[in-house]
C-alpha cells in the first residue's frame, strides 16, 4: 500500500515531510509519493511555478528514500483534480492499493472537491490533525474506520484519522516570514532554504 500526498507545496516544509514519514510507520506503507499540483483548484494560482515547487519537493525529500515525487499532475497540466489523478494512476497500476494523505483543513473541504465519492471508491483516506483546525467528523461517517491498524485490510473506501505530533508549519506563514526577512529554520531544511534564496523566491 502506498500513499499519495497532494498539495501545492508552496513551499514544501517540515510539517509535510514529518507527516509523510510518520504515516509510513503508522500504517506500514511502502512509500509516500508527493504530488505537487499544477493548478490547485481551491486556491489562487501560486506565483511560484510548478517546476520550481517540484524542485523544492525533490530537494526536501532527497534524504528519505521512502519519500518520492510523483509529477503526474504537473505532467498532465490543467486543473489538478485529485479524482482525475487517481483515475489515471489506478488505470496504470490496478493492483496497487492507494491511500490519499491530507491534513484536517483539506478533509473539511472534501465535499466541495470534484466527485469525492469516486475518490473514496479508488482510495482510502488518511487524515491528519492540524493545529488550529477542528476536524469535521460528519463527513462520510460510515466510511470512518475505528481501528487504524485495520486499514491494510482495505484497498479503498475507508477513512482513518491520524494524530501526529502537532506541527505548526504552514506554507502561507513561511511565505510571509520569508518576505519579512524573518527566520523559518524551524520549518525549512537548509537545502530548501538555500534553493529558495538562490532563486529569489518569496521575495527573498
Ligand atoms: P497553506 O498554509 O497555504 O494552507 P499548507 O502548509 O497547507 O499551505 P499545502 O501544500 O496546501 O501546504 O498542504 C498539502 C497538504 O498537507 C494539505 O492536505 C494540508 O492539510 C497538509 N498539511 C500541511 N501542513 C501541515 C501540518 N503542519 N500538519 C498537518 N498537515 C499539514
């Protein structure tokens, strides 16, 4: 079983990589594939190009062989709907069990995504708590799995809630701090920060 981790990653931060590494252990996953969106659907188009965001992901995951890049949404271009991505990936690898990894803020907006029921038909969801976000547990309640360790017995259709060590990193906060010349070393690794500065991203 693998997990796909969709996001804008503008920029990728330690909240993302730590979450991915924790869920691999918690659910005995083979890997987590980071899936940077080309055109995120539920937010304004990022100023930083998909290619630069993808390079940031590559740099951040480089120390961890269990974390991978999946450039399906960037290669496809256009609006990055999760359901379209899952469709393409399951057609290519029909035997692969897939989890879609997301934070509580993303889960709370699930019903506004394109064809969310189809997403559940093709994947399990691993939802992670996020500081300051109240998880909406009324979404698809019949799909909630009470015993997390049972997840490996289902190839799709189940939702589990994972409590990671709370991590306050957020891309929006990082962009703001970088723009003000403040320190972000708690949330970005040195190689990621160097790439950002080299390319003058986020007004650095
Ligand atoms: P922004 O601050 O602009 O909302 P972000 O930090 O959420 O950005 P995204 O690329 O949008 O970054 O996040 C991708 C996924 O990772 C989302 O599902 C989000 O909920 C989750 N995520 C991001 N940061 C954290 C965190 N600190 N803890 C748990 N989940 C997180």
